[in-house]
C-alpha cells in the first residue's frame, strides 16, 4: 500500500515528526488542536475496525448458512435421484451416476 502519510514510512521517526509540528516553544500553543485531531482520528479508526470486524463476522455466518443450504439441496437431489434409480437403470448405469456424484459431493463437503 503506497501512502503519502509520514506515519506509514518504514523509517518513521516519531521525534522528528513531533519536532516538525512543534519546532519552537511558541509553536506548542498548537498542541491542543493537534492532540484533538489525533484523538478524533483514533476514534474514527476504532469505529472503522469495529465495523470491518462485524461485517466479516456477518459474512462468515452467511457463508456457513449458504453452505448448509447447498449441502441440504444436494442431499435432497441425491435422494430424488436414488428414487429414480431403478427406472433410470435401463438408461444409465449406477456406476456412471456415481462418477458424477462424487466430485459434486466432495466440492461442497
């Protein structure tokens, strides 16, 4: 990730960074607004991280539900095919059917 922010630099020097904002004693009057901005940024980052973690958790829950639904649908389809197996045996060999079922079942399980 390319960033122009000096805080992201590999060779970041916190002392030099602070000194660049407050090079003289008279510049210390800007300290309070600076700290307020940093605090505000921290609060926003905390909120962003919390929202990202929540979204990831919800996505994981949805994925688990979708996988369970897919497994149920495959099981239901497999059951229906097994009910059709005797009449289908005239047209398709049961061994041929298992060749198609194995990869389908293993991809979902």
